[in-house]
């Protein structure tokens, strides 16, 4: 029997845009999306903001080790604790102006930002672009996205593509606050502008996004996990949203989410949402406690949907007795009260159909562990459907429930080996002292499994077949396979 006959999560039409998350593309529906909506489908020409092609440079001194540097006040900077952090992230302007540092004070690190800007400029002066510098066990990864430079310094043995993807997430987080159009315009008018004036509060979102992405597989896979619900309940929820909002003009997306999982996504016909934009939305909701008590109205730029303009988001949790968060995204600036009334209608319909209880039950009941599912030889796994950009993982069990960073490190290693640009693999099985690890990249899905270390090699194929069949039987619960539209 072919594995493709039991491929879980597959669908002819995807709820989400399925462009690979590692592709460095912004505004894949072109930056005319919002103008098309506002002008009843008539596109407007806008500026293309594609990124530059990057090259490779290596063999520079390790600038992350403890140093002594005189700052403007004549003080000595020698912070051993700061220098020994496993991972640093920096954002600066093309002129070397500090914008963000994950640790430490940007102003006191101005000298370091100057060094990074000088390295980038030196390489560019020779008609090349700087991607990475590897020194001993430290990777320095650069991402030049004019007018910004983003730099990752990592001792975590993370791959260069993974670090570039993480830098891309940070750039998107900044763009979601300002739009890329405004960002470019600011620095065209004033190259030495201190962008921190406009990013007050965004540092919190960036830091939370970094912490979030360290152990959340969604970022590694470029996919979204759905809340475990029956297809009937999910369909009733989508229908309640559609019927409550059908007469409201220019709602582009309606998103219901809980616990970093998607419950449903209703979209305007012809338009789709990229997982990378949903990651930004999840990060915004997860890191903003005030949303739990106050109905909010916020401009949100979704860079992979349209980097040139804002959608306006009505954000509200459904009810005190149901902690699912609803976002209604529109191109209209002044429909807060209209959307508030729509939300009330949605909640009433969900109560009548017992959907709130179903959501609460799913949130209270964690996903099964591998042992509970009958796979005693399997410790954990990740499954991604490529056709729908959705993934599934079971609940963690010992030893990984107490040490999620260990499991995350294993998956990053497998993903790096599978997608290595120099030598990509389709299949990998490796036996280690603590576990056996497996990775498989097919046309329709990616599968990563952590086995018990003494697993018999001959049993691996049978276990995988049973695992795929187990997920396929629960297809409608584990994945959002239908595409509801306004």
C-alpha cells in the first residue's frame, strides 16, 4: 500500500498559502492586495520590495567574546554575563543606528552596531553581500533588508537557513507595525533616523516572538497547528462567523484561535493568508494580556499578504467562560462598533450550537501522547502536510516535557539535514545513545520522529505506516480541511 493513499491532512484547496516559509518573499499576492479590495478588484501599481541575493564571507574575528571598549562616557564595557549568552539578535539601520538588541542596552552597544554595519558595508563595496561568518562554534548570520540590517549570533549549532528564517520573522514583526512602504520612506528622507521612536512597545513583541520561535515547531515547519475539534463543530463555528458577517463590507479575514492553535479561518474569496502572517497574529495575541479584558481595535500590516498597507483588526476574546480569541480583519478604518455587534451575534450562535463548550473541552483535554495513542516505541513526532501548510504533534512525554529545548534541538537538527542546500536528503535514520531519530521528506508531507533508542530498524517502516493511518482516521479533527469564505 502506498503511503500517499493514507496521507493525512491533504486537501485539493488549501486554507492557507502554501509557499515555503523559508523563501525570502514578501507580499506574494503583490502589494496591491488591499487596493484591490478597496477598489472592487481593480489593481494598483505599487513598489516591489524583493530582497537581494546574498553571497558568503567567512574568517573574521569572534566579536562576541568579552571585550573592553570605551563608550562616550569614558566608561569600560566588560559584561561577561552578556557576552556568554548563547544567542544574540541585533537590528540596526544601514547607517549603523541601533534599533534592537535582545540583551543589553542598545546605546551602550553602539560600538558593536558600528562594527556590524562596517562589515556589511565593506563586503558590499566589493559587489558582494554578507550572509554568514563562522568562527569556532559561533555562527554570525546577516540579513540585509534595506533599510535594515539584522544579525544573529548563535552558539546553539543552529543552521544558517534557520537563523535567516528567524531574522525574517523579526523583520516581518517590525514591518507589521510600520509597513515596509513607510519603513523605506523614513530612511529615504533621513538615513540617521532613530527608529526606536516609532517602535516603542514593539521590543516586547520581538522578544516574545524570539522566545516563542525557539521551541514552537510552527516556525521551523512554516505551518500552523489546529485545535483538535470535530469537523461538524468546526463547520458550525465557521458558519456562525459567515452568517454574522456576511452583510459587512470588506472583511478580509476572520480568525478564531486559542492556545496558539487555529480553530477556524474564514477568508474573502481569492485571498489567502500565509502561515508567517498567522505566526505574527498568534504572537500579538499571546503577548498582549490586555486583549483578555478589553475589546481592541488595532492596525496590523501582514507583510506576506501586503507589505504596503494596514488591515484594521477588531480583537476580542469570545467570553469570560471561553478563552478563544476572535480577530476580524478589514480594510475599513471606522467599523469597530459594527464588528463588535457581529462578534456578539457570533457568540450567541456558538452558544446555541454548544460550540463554546466544545472549544473549552478541547482546550482542557491535551492531545494524546504517543504512549496513549498506542505507539510505545515513539517518544514524539512532527507531521506537516505540504498541501495545507498545517502540522500535527502529540503531547510531549518524559523526558521532553521537562526539557522542550532538547526536543526542539533534535528537530532543528533533522530539519537542517533534510533541507541542507549543499546535500538535501529525502530520508534519514540515525541511532544515537539517547534516542533514534527519523526524518522523511515526500512530495506531500514531512515527517520527523523520535524513537526509543533500542527500536529495531525493521520495525520502523511498520510503525510509520500505522502512525500515518492513525492520523488519517482523525483527519477532520486534526486538520482544517475545508475553506470557508465570505
